[in-house]
């Protein structure tokens, strides 16, 4: 335990996701040893992001205006919406350069242990987006874990009766992985998602 401002900094850093007590302490002492100008730049960046960044009114992605750059892009298809858990998932999918539709960020996944239910997510906003009947397909791209699967199942039950095509991202074995280390769910998905080779 340290005293005063140093301990306050360690405590605040420790509240960040993925930062444990030891990491918080390391970061705090790094900041203490850093140039004042470097620390000022970090403080300015933190202040600026809280002032300027918000969430897109349509999809929930991070934005600096009412619409994010993807929702504002007229070249993107409005017929396909890819549903993701968090805004960081949008970045991951965009890096593939495979998807040219729009997104919908739920803001998390159904997780009863953490008291996160469907009403805590941006599901009603998704349903509103489907009201004008221009959307032909919903791609569910939630994480391939228990919470992501629960969310995908819940969404499927809501969306399929609406007559919209609902698909789920394929999941399976990672490139460079070994079969012996794959869990049963991953291996099962790989079998379900197999494709015809050759012709």
C-alpha cells in the first residue's frame, strides 16, 4: 500500500478491465517516471475522448457525430445488418474487408450471472431498424462462447418469425491450430460448417 495520490492512481488504474493490482502498480510507476509532457498528452487524450466520442444514434458504434462513418457511408448496403456485441467487434470485422453492409452493436451479451438480460442490450433498437422491411439478412456475429450463443439463440427466436434471413458466422478451427487442442464445441462447429472441396 502506498499513500495519497500514488495509491489513488493505482486504485483507479486497477478499475480498468484487464488491469490487475500488479499491472496497475506498474503503470502508475511508469507514469511517475515518464516526462510530464507524455503524461499530459495521455490526460488530454482521455479528456478529449470523453468530450468528443459518443455512440452512433443508429447502430451504437463509436462516433464523433450523430452517425458513425459506416452508417453515414451511402455505399454501404442497408439490406444486410451484422449484429455484434461491442464496438471493438466492428473493427475486427472491418479489417477482413469482406463485409459491405451495416452494423448493429448490442452493447454486450446476455449473461444471467452478471445480471445482463435482453432488456439491457440494444435489441429493441435493432427491431426498430427492421420495421421498414428494407433489411433482407441479419448476420449474428456474437462471440462463440456461452453468453454469445445465448444471445444468438435469443435473437434468432425473435428474428426468424419476422421473415428476415438470419445467419450466424461460421466458427471452427483456427488456422495453424492442432486438432488435439480443440474443444468439443469448436470441433463440432467445424464439422457443421464443412464445405465441399474441389469440383
